[in-house]
C-alpha cells in the first residue's frame, strides 16, 4: 500500500480537507519508510504486525482532532464575518 492509498483511507475516515491532507501524506511517508526499514531488518516479524492498521490508528486520532479544530475555527470565522456584514 502506498502513502497516497493510506492517506486516502485516513482522509475518507476523518474527512480532512486542504493543507491538512498534505501534512498527513508527509506523516504517512515517514511511517512507510520506517516500516519498510523494519520489514527489511526483521523479516520474520512481518507476518505478526499489521502496519497499515497501526499507522492508521496512530495517525487517525490526532488528525481527527486537527480536523475538528479547523472546522470549529472556520465556523467561528464565518460567524464573525456574517456579524460584521
């Protein structure tokens, strides 16, 4: 699975938009590089660890929080703009 596929999966599940998606892809690339190094170094452990689920789980929670904060900030900015008009 490529970083883009993992990112797409996480994006679908968290409904991220805009710049957060690119930050997420960078984070996933780091994870995939680490996991490919681990698989090369410890091939006997490969069957015991499901990296995609681990990556998604470790990334999903903080990114869901970022998405919530961004949506709240955008909603607040929209309300303030409407009040000024």
